[in-house]
C-alpha cells in the first residue's frame, strides 16, 4: 500500500500545483545561489512531509483501534467505497458543513503562513512547508483515508510520508523552474487523477475482502492462523 501512496502523490501533484502552486511561487527563494535555492526547497519539502507524517500518525492510531476490534477489513472496504463515491458522486460531499473549529484552525494556519512567507531565513522554509501541509486539500483527504486503514501510528505516518514524497518532483520543478506545466498537457493528466483515485479505492476494497491475491488482497492473518492450526 506504500507504493500506492507514492503513486497517488506523484500523479496527484498536478492537483497540488493548482492548489499550492501560488505558495510555491511566493517562496522567498534565494535565486542568487543555486545550492542555497535547492537547500531551501528541500527544507520546504521536509516541512510538508513532516506535517503529512504527523497527520498520518494520528489517523494510523485511529486505524489501530479498528484493528484492535477486528474491524480493519470492514474499514478498508468502507474507505475504498468512500474514495470511489467522492469521485463518482461528488455532490454528496459538497454540502457537508465544515465545523467551525476547523475553519478557525485553517484561518490561523493561513495567517501564520502569510507571516512566514515574508521572512527570508533558510530555517523558515521548514515552517512554511509544515503550515502548507496543514491547509485543506481534497487530495490529502484521500490520502488520509489510506492512512486510516493502517494498523499502527508509524505505518500511517509512513503512508502519508510516501504520499508527500510523490508530490516532491513536480513541486520542486515548479519552485525552481516556474510554471513549466504549461508545456505539459496538464488537463489530460488532471483527468487521470479521478481514475487513479477510483483504482486505489478498488485496491482498498480488494484488500478488505481478503481474496488471497498476493500483495493486493492477502488473506487475513486470523484466517491464516486458524488454517495452520488445523494441521
């Protein structure tokens, strides 16, 4: 599942360019020094990935609770269905009210992000990246669904970290080169993102069904123990 997280981030990074591109363009990169500009970009990405890892750890802990109560398979199926529904029937989720505390938190993140973007110290790039990773994003929410199916907090953190790593190549190019995505058929790739989400949703469903397909839908550990105990 870690590989799916990376691929999700890699293909979904075209969405990231649209959402986080303006922040990337505003980064106070020191372009007078190539080495320094690369270092600052790396630190920015480390901040983003660190925030994703924390989010993943939190939802990994929640997933551990489902695992403890032997609900991991049902959760995996539910997450897969939810992923597919968000793509096929997006209107179901458009009217979902956003809790006031989340709005207050988001506004606080945006305020602090604006303050950090005005600073030019190299150390502030980590803060910018960290705050950037906390901003609301539909793609991140999809990745969180995946982290929720983890059985431990570090597995959830690893899942979200690999998702963040997948977004690095394109976001780095945007930061260092500029809006080169005009040269790529971005519209075609953006149309592929919903397909990727649906495919990953199907993988989660198959994983929950435990059909005995290696790597994709392995049989539950409990069943394997019972089967081995019969011999």
